């Protein structure tokens, strides 16, 4: 049965928007910095020669190797080449403000493997954390009071269903409300067999697998921490009594954002999440589902779509055919594109009661007033294998008699295979007549003001244009996933660019930032009664949406929990810091710091921010930039 999907909208509030903000001024002084050459390099998983896909690059090259302690932002951690977890502490009050030391020695892998993912560290509370070495091992560690820099110890190695000895990465983790279980989201990349890959060059060669596990504990977390502190090494090591696989999904893209609430998994992805039944999750990925499923059509709707067939055929003013289907909650419009068309060639205007879809060369697929109102914020469009797909979310559920009001008297609801060539020609002529009569009045008025319109001049779909850095390659969608794998809520970002994940205090789901005009708007999840989510406009980074989009070489973007500033790094030597302006300030300061690295290997591998510092992890060196706030 089809899930009851509730749409969400992202509407900024004026309280956090400053229309008078003028920009950032380059600071005259430099940020104070401290550095430490690392005795052991960072453990970085290397791509094999055959791992050339875009998703491999995102999973490996854009992995943030630096982890900040949510309970103590003066400490950061990473996994080193000698299979140790390293801790760096920064305290300005000490004579040696920056110190680095080993806190945990992991067991070396049994055999050298050319198939691995990067290690991940996820802190549970002040005394416990989960650690994955990227080779299929998940360990529960007792850290003690991490501010005391004591050595960590292994409590238990946890076996996850379907992931034994298979490389994976921890995407998100959070304890349940009763503190008796842990929700863990993992990421795995599976290469598709050559026989299952489609013939087109853009077809995916890899499938992204997401799993939601629940680790059921023998006692609540508070009791476990107390026993570990009192009994030391004699404490029980049977902490996790069972690891249950709740749901599995596959997709074509790495998640842009992944976080937990106590009962839900939140994911932002550029591709649809395809639910895999648990009993068949261990089977080879089905490329057909992943390659053909879009935001508007999940596998569970496949049978319904087959029965539904085409609701109608249409022809625009330029005689370009389009097709449309509908369900109770949405409308899907598709049109075939020339092979050389990209997203930058598409103009799509979606309003509450009108829609216009076409190309920048003047070609129009359709334009007109819709049969009923739709929600523009929850509507999306995408390109898949030279097919343009526009998904419109209905404001009121129900069946539409036609797509556009101009088609109200045309027989467009017949399935395609029931129309003969003569009937199709008749429909085409009727639409042309309606289109020509509806546009004649407007053309006459335009000619009276501007003179006769050239017949050869294509009518533009949109008058305003965007700069190159304002365009986005993909439209992201936010999914709220239930424990049984059903998607209870879904929202397209409305063409807005996803920017970065915004950290929050320990125990709360992360926020995320998307672009609104030139700003970066921060959204915070808010679970309402009935397990329905709304998203609160929590903060705004002024002009950061445009600034980040203009930095083509950017690699990481981060901010501290208090959002006093924002830091952006490129791949090698540059870090940009933007201080958040006050409510009545129209300008703020920008710092540009060029790293002076003394060791070989200048690639930036991690970036994190505390309330007063920016931590930059390079291949052989750690740099701390001091940011004065307040």
C-alpha cells in the first residue's frame, strides 16, 4: 500500500533575515595560529583504480577525518596510520596550548585489504563512543572523562547483520529516549556487476546502501557508565545484547545530510531512497530499481503506476510532446530532452497556480494555469536519462480532470495506447487552437507597446538569469524515515542549494543549511504530536549562500554550535572565516588564512570549529586558528 507521505515546506521568517546587510570586509589583522607536526600520518582510505565514480569520490575524498567531541569542544580526534585514535587538545591558558597524544590502540587488520572505507568515530555521551575502522568492525569503547586524556578501552565488538567483514562507515548515531538502545545509520558502497550496469556512460556503476541498526543494551547508558567507572576492567563487557537491522535502503547518491531523532532517521539525498525488505537486503543490489526510481515514484508505487498508465498527452505551443500522470497527492510531468541538454539548459518556474517548463533556447514544453493549486516548496524537477521530470505536490488531495485549465474541454485523460494516430492529431490541433486563441490577446497588447514581435524570435521562458555559481547540479529531497522503513514525510528543497550540516549540542539532531537568495538559512527539526515534523528557521548566515557557491575549490564548511562564525576551506592551503554580524550590523569581518605547512602533504583532510577556534587537519600537521568572538 502506498505510504501516507506528508509534504514539508521551508519558509524563512523575517526575524533572522537582514535585507540591509552589505557584506564582509577583509580584516586587517591575521588570526593567531598554532600548529603541531604529526608524528604519525592520518589513516586515509585509498580509492582503487576501478573506483572512479562520482559517489566514490564523495565518500572518500570529501570525508571529514576530524571529529569534535560534542561534550568538550576543546578536543578533536582522528584515526592514524598506526591504527590509533589520536586526540588533540587546545587550551589557551596553558604554556603549550596545543597537545596531541594517543588515546586508543585498535587492533591492526588481520590482512591487508584493498577494499575499505574511512574510519568513523561517533560519541554516545561523556564516557562512551562507537568506533569503526572502515573494514567491517564496530567497537563500543569506554573513554572515561575525555577531558582528562585517559586511555580508552574496548568494551565490546559488535557484529552487525549484513555487514560482517564488509567495509562501512557510521553516518549517524543517537540514543533512544529510554537510553536503553542506540540507533546507528551506516553507509556502504556496492559495485554493480558489469552485467547489471546500463549501457549509457552516465548510468551508475555503484549503489549506495544505507542501513538502520538498533543496538539493544543490557542496561541503560547511565548505569553502564557508572559500572565502567566503578569496576574498571572488571565491568561487564556484554553491554550490547542484540543488534537488530530495522531497515535498509539503496540509492544512487551519498547523503548530503543524515541525522537521527530518538524515533526517526532524517536523510537529505539527491536521489530517491529505495526501501529493501530486510529478508532480501543481503542480495545483490537491483540496479533497475535504483536507475529508474525517481522522487515521485518509489518501488512500492510501481504497480499503481502501471495500472494508472498515462493520464494524458499534451503538446505545447512549439509542438513538443509531454506526458503527465497523477496520484491523489502529486502530479508528475515528463518530457523527452535532446541528448546534449543539461540542467543548466532548463528553465522551470513553479508557482502555486501556474507552471512554465522549457529550455533556455526558447523551447517551451508547457506553460499555463494549473487545474488546481500546488505547493511550490514541496515540488521538484530533475533530469534522468534525457527525460525531464517535474513533480508537483497537490495542496488538496484528489484527482484532476486535466493538467492545465486551457485543456479542460480536451479529451486528454485517455490512456496513450487507446488513442489512434487520427485521434492524436485531432488532440494536437485542438490544443494548438486553444493555445493560439489564448495568446492572441496578450500578443496584441505586447505589440501595441513594443511593436510587432518577430515570428522567428523565440519567446523566453524567464527574463531573469542566474550567475554560473548560482546554479546547482541536482535537486535534493529531505526524507523522514520510520522504523519500519516507510517514508512518512518528504520535501523537495524547492531548487534551493544544500550547503552544509550545522552542529548542535550533544543529544540533539543536527541542523542543516540551505540557500535562500544569497543567505544560508539554518533549519532545525521540530517533532510535532503525531510524529509529524516541522522545520524551524533557527539562524541565518548572511550572504554565505552566495559566498560558498562562488568558491569552486571549497572542500569543507563548518560552524561552531553557537554559530558565531563560519569557516570554509579549500583542498590545500586556504581557510576563510566569516564572523556572524549582530542584529543591527550591516557589515562584518572576513579572515583569509593561508596555511604555512612545514611538513610534506598539504591536503586538508578535516575541518571543525569550536566556539573560539578552527581546527584544520592536514596529512602531516594539525593547525588551530584562534577566532575572537563576542
